[in-house]
C-alpha cells in the first residue's frame, strides 16, 4: 500500500482544521447588571399612583393633580433619577411629563 498518500490526506485535513479554527468567529454578549433602583422606583410609583386613583371618586383634574404631586415628591426624593410619566388626560390626549 501507498502510505505516502494517506499521510498527505491526513496532513491536509489537519491543516484545514487549523485554518477553520483560526478564522471561526465567536459571538458573545457582555451585559451590565440592570439598575435595580430604577426598577424598584418604577414599581413603587406604579403602585402608589394606582392607590391614589382607586382611593375614591376624584374628578379628572384632581386625579391629574394628585399624580402630579406624587411624581413631584418622587422627583425631589430621587434627584439622581430621570422620571418620565406617560398618561392620558380627560379629553383622551396622551401627555408626557419629564422630571
């Protein structure tokens, strides 16, 4: 048998494997930990706003004023956080308030 042909065949396979290993792209994702303070603050504001709205029968202007007061309080107690509030007023227009 011709052992020389087998040697070149195995050598070619090894070279191809090395080339493929060198040029293979590895995808990975490095993520930073989530800001738990903002998530906690969002959940707390959501809970408090729902409590304000379900506390009793309020007119639309009273609801908006109570929510405005609540958000102003949270904006003052958390000055390092940016707060954006999205809501729909009495005429159905969407409003955005930034603090």
